[in-house]
């Protein structure tokens, strides 16, 4: 049932089953295939999107036409909230990295929920503060670090966003594709490939397909963070 799924989404985690059932009735479900455009910059925005499965990238185009990835979101994350509050057009593109299922909540319904259930607003503000802080860190990293350091910092961000820590190791089950890492770190795919191999040779990481393990996360952060 959709209300059971909503329990696993941090935005609604503290709500009762009765309220979740009502929220579920307000939502539309939509499936996007890999590479599908979900939102386009400058489009009018009137909905909040909640990612139930899959992953998406938040992007903008640079002045010279290159894709710049601002963030990568996975299960339980939400997007489209800025237009909900200010009524302005979308500020970025959202593209499915892999087949993804989203729940869509209209602006009026979501604002009504915020008014009736302040816990949702508090969780939303906390998440927006985290995103703002990480964006500031990304901007600082892009301006101050060399390409290899930027890639390592991007991996740390993935570890924070989608990794699972156990006994000092962090496991990222579905590391984004190398071109997406490059676009996020402001470098080339070839540099990403070379950096990942170097980190693997030095024992910092282990890889199998898209699964990446940071073998000693605390030391990795000390070295590259």
C-alpha cells in the first residue's frame, strides 16, 4: 500500500497511519525511464515530487552548454519544493538517471498539509538547510581544489547522501555513472576513471560494478574532505 511506502520517506516519517492514508489519496504516481526529463528549467512549477525508487540528477547548463550537476537524489528524497513556496518557474532540470518512480503532490494540497502538520514543515526546513550547506561546500570545493580532490569530495558527498556505514566502512550500492560524477565535480570522465583506479590501487576504495566501498571512511574524510 502507498501509505506504507510513505512511512519510509523522512518527510512523512512522524505522521500517523490515518494521515498517511489521506496523503496517499492526494498523490499521483508516475514512472520515468532512464534519461527521461522530469522537470525542465524555467517551466512553471506547481507540484512537489517525492522519489520512491530510482535516482535523479538536478542539473543546469553552463554558459558554454555543458551539463553541471548540482545534486543527485535517491529513494526518499524530494524535489520541486522551491516553486511550491515562491510560485516561480523551476530553477533547474531534473533528469532520471535510472528508471524511477515518483509520487506527485499538487501545490495547494502540500501547502494545506504544511499548515495542518507543522512536523512536515520542520523536516522540510531541516533538509533544505542541509542542501544549502552542501551546495556551499560544493561551490567552495569547485573553486579551491584540483580535479582529483574535487572527485574525492564528490564521493564523500555520495557517501553522505546514499551510503550505508558499518564498522568504519561506507558502502554505496549504486554509485552514479562516471560521466555524472565528472559533471558534478567539474572535470572529465577520463579523470574520474583515473582517480577511481588510483584510489582503488591505494586501498582507499573497493569496487565491483557500481558498488563502491570506502574501506576506512573516517581516514578518507581526513585525507580528502
